C-alpha cells in the first residue's frame, strides 16, 4: 500500500500565502528623512542581523508610526529573535491601520494561544484573521479543543482529512487530540493506519505512537515500532524511551498535552515542511512561534538553532542551544551544536572548552569524542585529535561497519603525525569494515604514491576509487598523479586534465597538470598551468616550489631535490 507523506502537500499549500506576506518598501519614510534608519534596517535584514534590524526599524517607526512596511518588517525581526510578544505589539498597530499581514496575524494568534484566549482566536479567525490557508483549520481546531468543544474540533479534523492534499494532517492531529483526552485506542487506530489509511510518520510522530502504545500496555509493540523506525542507532531520547519500555514501565504521553501544545505542533510541522524549501529566515518564524507556545519543545529549539547557524547568526544560535536543560536527553546534541556555533563565530578555544567539558559530563558518549577529534583535526592539532579518537574507539566493544569513518579519521591524524605504521593499520581496518570505500582507497593509495611505495597496489586502489566516484576531482587527480609517478605521462595528462575540469581553481590539481605537461614536452602549457596554480593561493612551501619551476624548469628543481630529472616524451608517447 502506498504511504502518503505529510510534508509536500502542506508546503505547496503554504507557499502561496507565505511569499505574498511582504509589503512594498516605505518610500514615504525615506522622504521624511528616515532613509538612514530604514537603509540600516534593510542592510541588517539582508544579513539576518535581527537584533540590529529590529532596533533600526523601531527608530524609524518612532518618526513614521503609520508606515505599514516598517511595522511588518519590525514584527518579522522581533519574531526571528523569538520575541513574539513585542512582535504582537507592533502587529496590533498594523491591525489598527486595517492592514492585512500574515506575519502580524501569526504574532497576534500566537499571543492569544499562549494566554489560552482560545475563544478570542476563534472569534478573530471567524472575522477574517488568517495565518495561511493550510494552517487556519488546524489552529482553529486546536483552539476549539482549548475552548472545550472537542466534538467540533474532531469534526474539523475529519473535514480536513477529507480534503484533497491535507488528509494526513487532519488524521495525524485528530490522533493527537484523541490522545490528549485519554482515547488512546482511537489514537492508535489512526496512527496504525487502520482508520483512514497509512501515515508516513516523522520522528515525532513515531514517538507519539510509541507513547500511545505504552499507555495501552503494549510495550512490546512499541519496542517493535522503534526497531522498525530507527533500528539500533538511537539517539539518547529514544534510548531512554526504549529503556523504560524494556523495563516494563509505562511511558507517559507527552507528545501533546493540550490545546496550546497542539498549536505548537502545527507550527513545528510547518517549519519542518518549509525547511530547505524556502528562505531560512521565513522558516525561522514558524519554529520561533512553536518555541514560544511550548518553551520545552526541544525539537523547535534545535530547529531554530540550526536555522540561525545557516543564517550565520552564531550568537543567537549559541543562546538557543544553551537553553536546553542539562537533564534533557538532547543536552549533548545541543552542546555540540553550541560548540559548532562558537567555532563558526571564531571562538575556537571556547568551542573546544565546551566539548572537553562535555567529555567529562558524558564520558560514555562516543559522539562527543568524535566531534572533538574532528574539530582538533581541522585545526591541525593532530596529537590531541588522535587521543580523542582513541577515547571514542575505546567505548565500542567490537568494530562495526559504521566505525570505518572513525578509523579513517584517526588514520589521517596518525599520517599527519608521521606515524605511518599506525595510520596504515587504521586505513586497512577502515577498508575491512567498509570494503571499496572510495575515500579510504584514494587516501591510502595516494599516500603510497607520495611515499614511493606499493605503486601497483596504490594504482589499483585509486582506479577502484575512480570507478566508484568518477566525478570526484580529488580522486581523479590522485589517479593522474599516480600515473605520473609511475612514468605513464600520456595517461597522466588525460586524467589530470579531467581533474582540472572538475576542480578548475584548485592549486594542487593545476600544479600536477603542469608537471604532466612538462613531462610530455608541452612546456609552454606547463608554465601556464603553474602560473594558474600560483593564482589560486597554494600553501607557501608549494608556492615557492612552483616559482622555482617557473624560473628553472621542473628538471632542475628535481635535480636540486636529489631526484632524477624526467625523461621528456613526445605528446604521442
């Protein structure tokens, strides 16, 4: 039976209203001498600097309090900051001007939902206040539940489930609504697909279903659902749920605890539908409202933090990650996110401090050590990175396929530390765990070529890697360079030209191609490629060598380095 997805229908239902929310630029404001504040606000908005944008819009509004475009832009900035209350204050001014704004309506509805003014939500929506064609019926139904009219809400969910493209949303939210009032049998019938057809549940949907099954004393079925949905690779939250189920404990139903939570779920689902499909700044508005309605909704907090990272607002992302409580299963993931935000903002030492502290708080969590190792490796602190990888590997009883990348990463650190015996062992182990892995084959094969060892095996490894990833410039370059080192110059030219097509601005690839051209007697082209390589900012030692090749030629440089000069061949071999 075909499984229907919850996401695509909602996205297409939303986009028509979402992108029409903006108003025209406030030319009158500029005419009244507000150009400075307005332009500064627009500039801040372009760079997603929501704090600066809200401040500048506020200044402009003081002088031009009836400008709709300024008011809506200010409301959007406040919402992106997570300050829904202040956004609603601005939205009320827009409403007093009888200006229709989806963003303003969203803020006003959110505040009424937060304050549990459910009847006000229903009255205003009945009067025409809309936050989007797809969202209105869902929010209205949860407001009806909050107002004590469960029958009307269930009818609304049924009506939505009967509409084209919105069936899954109606069914899913009806199941949540039934569960909030203790009708777990009815909720299970919907979530199982028995009533209304199968649902393609998200992670949150599966967890809600697991909680429903546990409430029905069906822990075995709940465990089977977790196994089917996630396998053995469980995050800490799912691990905690599985532990309770295996111990025979009843898992409480916390997915949605009432009308306000239900409305938060609506905004979170919308944010998930929009993520990656529209501008991150717009998606952020929905995740922020979900946070506002339910401050303990960790999925919404993490989504907001991720979006803020994408928008390069690392300080705001750090604040969001920092709001996850220490005792929450997602705390480690949030701390790793905070560390990454700190690193991206240039606060590298602070990021490392966060991760090192986390290794002490969660000494049995390999992900923490792996992330610390990856960060240290990127900073070229290879010895410390190796120790982090050692600690991570020590937490596993037996090597498993998924650990190939950990052995590969540690192999790289060992290779950079000039500990080749350990590096080679790790690369070999990675290939045993994941035979044919192209990145490992390429790295190990290229290392052999650079060391002048195992040329035949190295060439075979790199050819296998190219067959697996024929459009990888790095791997094709490795093949060409191996052929060059083996004296197969004509073949090397072909592959190095291909690599230069795939990675046109890479200094190493262009340098390699220059050497190959020199080897086949195309010296003018060789010098051209070396000049190109210099223009792409190579490492200083490489740049110095390229300059010497341009001045003296490749053969003279090789002789000065104690190597044999190349026997120049003709281009036809």
